[in-house]
C-alpha cells in the first residue's frame, strides 16, 4: 500500500474515572485490591478532545473513557469504548497499522498511576514498575507498565512517526488531603502479581529486543516511564516524588495539569508555543506539583519544528519594582532593557540592580497600568559596561555609518562608537561586492582571524543593510557576554573534576585539542566535595550558537558528594561553515543550588538571528524561584572540530551543532 502524500494526526485519549472492583486481585493480607474512583479524568479527555478538534482539526481520535453509572460496578460507556487493558493495547495496534512515516501520534492518559512489582519481562534490577492503571486492573487484568508503553511507542517511532505523550497521573505514594483528589492510590502497596501480568514468551522476546535503557541518566525519567527522550516528547503532570491533583474548577472536577494546559494553548491559538514554554506556564499557576517535559522539549506544540524567538521572562511585581528571575549568572548588567511582545510597553523596563539570579527595574507611572504579576517580558536591549566600538570600511559611506549607529542603539544599551576605519580589538565591517557586508570580529571572540564564517549579509537598500549588519553585531555582542561569564564565576577552588575523552578509545581530550567531526565523545564529571552539587553543560558552537547540552530537561543534574556521572555526545560542524577546524566550547556550569535555569543564555546560529522574531515564533519561557547565597563555577573545554569531506562527497545535508547519544 502506497504511503499517503500528506501526514496524518492520530490521537489516543484515555480518561479513567470509574475503576471496576473485583475479587481477582488480593493484597498480601488476602484483601481485595481496589482503586478509588476519580472525578475529573473524563472531563480532562473532553477538554483535550475539544481543543484538538478546534485547533488542529483532529475530529476522529481514539477515545476510551469510563464514567460511573447508577448501576453498581458498571460504567456508562459501551464495552468497546472502555479503557481496559485489552482496548488500550488494541488501539495502539490499530494506530500502528494505519500510521505512515511523517505522521504524528498524541497519547494522553488521565487516571491513576502507581508502582507495581516487576515481572519477568521488566528491566533488570528494577524494584518497581511505574504503571498506568486501566479500569479493569482490580478485576485481574494487567496494567500498562512504563516499559511496555515505551515499547508500543518505539514501534511507532520505528515507522518514523512523531510521538507526543501527555500523562496527567502520578507514580508516587499519595493520599487524600484538603478535599483535593490525588491521582495515585491511597496508601498504595504494590499487590502480588497474577499469571495474567506475565506476558507471553513471544512478547517477552519482543520486549527485550526493543527495550532500550534511557541514555539520559536523568533520575526522574529513568525511574518513571522509560521513555527514550531522544525519540519522543513526554509531558508529565508532576515530578516522580509529587502527586497529580484534580480539583473543582469552573464548577467541574478537572485535572489541574490538563486544565492549565488547555487554557494556555487556547489563549495562544495561532502561535507557535514550545512544550517547555507550556510546562513553565502551568508551573507558574500550580504550586503543589511541578510539570515536567522530557525529550524534544523545544519543538512547538503539535509541530516538528522549533520556534525561533527571544526568550520570555515572567515578571514578579513588588510594590514599585519589577523583579525578573535572571541575573549576573545570565549575563544581565545594569541598563539592560526588557519589554512585552508583540505589543511593547510604553517605556521599557530598565534594570537598575542586578544580583546573582535576579534583577530589578522601576515601574514608572507609564508602566503601572499595563504590567502585573506574571507578565511576560523579553530582552529588547542587552547592556554594555564598556564602549562598543565598530570600525566601518570607508567605502560603505557616511550614511551607512549613521544608519548602523541607530540600528545598534535599538539593540544594545550603552555607549556605541561607529567610526571610519579599523579599531583594535573591536568589530570591523568591510564592503563585499556591490551590496554586501563582511563582519570581522576579535579573535578572542570569533576564534580566528578574518571574516566571520557563515554570514551572508547583503541588501541593495542601505537602511536594510545596516539593520542586518546590526543584528549580526548584536548577536556577537550577546555571545561575548555569555563567553565572559567565566570571569564572573567563583574564584574558590573547584570541588569537581571534568574529563573529556573519545568514547571508544578513552583517549583524553584537553582544551585546545582537535576532534574529528561526528566523533563520539564522553564527558565524565565528578563531585569531589562534601556537599551536593548541580551540574549543567552548554555548548558554544562555531556558529555562535548557545544551547544546553546536558541534561536535556531544564534543570541541573544532581550529583551527591563524592559521586560521578557521564554522558556521550557528538559535535558536528554546521553545513554553513567551510571545511577545516572550527571551535566548539563545552561549558560546565556547576552550582550549589538546584533551582537554576540556563535557558535564557541560549542563542540560535548567527545566520538565523534575523528569524528570531515575529508574532508566530514564540520560544522558551523560563520561570525560576528567587535564590540567594549562590556559589557557581564555570569551566570550559575548547575543542577544535575538524570536518574532512572526501572528494565527491557533499556535506550540505549535515545538521548544525551537536547530537546527544
């Protein structure tokens, strides 16, 4: 059968309010196992179903729900529409048969989650299996174990189907409290398994053929659903040690996570919103649980593309001050300016005080009416401590220099000098051809002498040419600020050790060494101190691209005292750059506090800077708790990545940057 010419969207939506009771499952004390009914899961499914229909035209999802009826132990729905283990498994099988490369599959589950005793097919060394609980579990039917769900999803991924998973359940112990229902069984103790829980020998072989231990090393992910974060996007209602709540909202019981998920997406209809942005907005509304996103968190919701945009920051208003949760650690300096988007403020927020992880701006009379708690603001001008000096080739003319000065003032706060001729240690613009400009930067920033690679600035209109040149210069200016953060870091002795080496030969790479393009590398890190440290790793690429390398999720890797860890990755030279050696900087940022985010440091490649705006290109928002008494260290490992392309081979299809393994 020929593959369809256009991609299709599939969805399987499951909501379990009603859990059947039975005598088949017994506790250790020979008492029947029961699961408390919930009240908001079916409402959650209806909310999700309605949103998918109106926003994405997905009018025929697979929907399995169970609602209590007036008859004891009998749900309202027909048997083929119930969220039994059999119906869930068969729905996955049907979608697998119908799906083709390029299609999208959205799996949503709202109901109880619990930990069960492992079975023979469970991954080795597992003490419990986090599982989704179908309505008939207590009647002697299996649960959907996390690794089994992973295998079903991996089959779809093997057909090149894009996968999104959304779980409004939890997998830790919980109880009833304050009239709020928790989506995990009350005082749960995993009951003994039944023969039906053990899968067949054929399924067992398939399981061990497809199961893949997560290479993320993220404890939350490894101990929860075994979802391979490289392949899928997973949104979870809470951390593994938290509970997912449902409560009365707008007159009906609803899952807190799902309600704010749908509400935020409805408020942003027509906009490209990244998964991590969605989770951060939900977290800003919910105190008792912290939604998590794993895997492809930068993709726009229901899209296979990443939004390119400035990074929104959530403001906290304190009397006459706007407090932003970014500070010196993020390269913020006094005089930096922020505004709302797409409708700017009457006057920008100008930073007057900067601490390690927060900064303050006065809220003047002109701002008080349109700025409130949880307003989103974006960086409009980063601030310069020293004069920014730009030398301009005489052949570009006086008018171009004036236009460039204005364009730079719109992007950089501080003293800017644009003069004719070169300035030592500053940027230089040189005319190229009839309507082009080359940028030459200081070697300490760019990594080499001569023209900045990858840029193609040209335009017949002087004003547009000046604007494009200013965009590139502002990008390099911000990259320089990120690079210089090592100067701001603690000078105390570093209580950690880093080792970068080839993953196969274990040959160590020192700062300044060369590595072949697409070589598998391993970075090992060790906490040699007496207290817990928190590790984050960035890559600063030759395209002046900044991105968090590890962990994949927007939180640091927790490392207890005297403990070690490692991860593997590959560096790839962007296809826009010429063959030869190019500098990559692997940056470790280590702190003594957990609630630190580095995503506001991220930058696209310099040739994509002009795409970093627009109403429909929203990017990741970061929300952080105010922190004090922070100590942080920075250590860089500089690697020169070399691409050698054999004769006749094209490298135009190679992607930018790095790949986690």
